């Protein structure tokens, strides 16, 4: 699978998340997916995403940057959202925040298996200081 | 400049940081470099790095993952360090912490011009809770 194919698969995965199309998540995510070293499996990964969508009703994944090489996709995602309560331990409580997630996805058999993500907590805190 | 060349330039940039070789920073960093949207210029960028090295005497940049495409490098850097005082607003005070930075570098004329970085503050906080 070349870089263009992997980019296409990844963009369909993002569409799947934005459509809350959990039934089709397995088309893009490996059974044995890990997230920051935790072996969630696709069930745990789906639960994490469903919980995020519950806590952030207007959750929308926007691709800001995409870098693809061999079996890796690196993406800078931008969010402009209103989490209901706490998010990453920050009391957002329905205020609007914008922040990025820089995340690497290792693919295996054309599916996401190894996710290494960092979310910009400092940016969220800075916006709520005002 | 192809992906292999860009990777080589990037790895030399990391060596330059690890050697505190500030005099040669301009070989890798563009005069008009931006960091997370702030137009630091190379002078401000160097000051930021010198300050980081002062606050974290054992600062060492270790490349965990590297993804290169066209004019972009995406890197997951791992740190295993002992910041002297506060770091990202967290009172680390000489304790040892390990954490990642997921960062994108946009190159222009073979030099780093657009840095978009996220550091894993949540991971640092979690280690200091014990």
C-alpha cells in the first residue's frame, strides 16, 4: 500500500469518526490496536471514541496536516469544540476551546494498529485563563 | 530535496541540539522560523532552545519515530530528563520524568521554517502524582 492509498484510507477513517459510524470502525482499525502503549483492542478503542463523542457532543476531527511514509501516517488534527465537563482534567464546562492533537498511526494490513498521540493540554488551559 | 535527504538534515539538526552547537543552528533553521504560529525568527528560536537547556541540564532529544513526506518531517521525540524547576507550569523540581513531543517541521529551502509542536503535559503530571 503506497502513501497515496494510506492517505485515502486515513481520510475515510476520519470521515467514519465524524459520522459516528462505529459499525464500520473495523474497516480502518486493527483488532489489536494500541493507544499510547495501552492494548485497547478495537472494543476498547471504540469505547474511548464513543465516550469522547458523549463528552464532546460537537466533536469534529479536522485534518490540518498529513505526512505519510511507508506504513506510518502522522496527522495534526484541529478541534474547535465545547466539552461538557472536564477534559484532560481541565474544567472546560461547556466553554468553547480550540486545540490540536499531533498523532502518529502505525498501519498493519492496511489498518491502524499503533496510535501514539499527544493533545495540546497547555493550549486548552491558556484559553480558559481569561 | 527528497525524503532521505530531509531525514538526514533533520537528524543533523537533532545532533546540533544535543551538542548545544548553537553557532551552527542556522544551517538547519530558517531565519524566519515560526513556532506554533509565533514568528520567533532564528534569534528567538535559539533563545527558546538555550532556555530549555538551562532549565533542563540533561536535555537530550531522542528520535522515537520519524515520518517524512515532501517538505514535511513529523517526529515523535522522547525525553527522559530532570527539569530543575517548573516545566510547562508543572512543579517538577528536579524529579525525573519521561514524556514525548509530537512535532511537525515544515521545510523551506532545506531549512526548518514552520514548527507545530505538542508536548505531553498529561504524561508529566501523571508521573508526579505518585
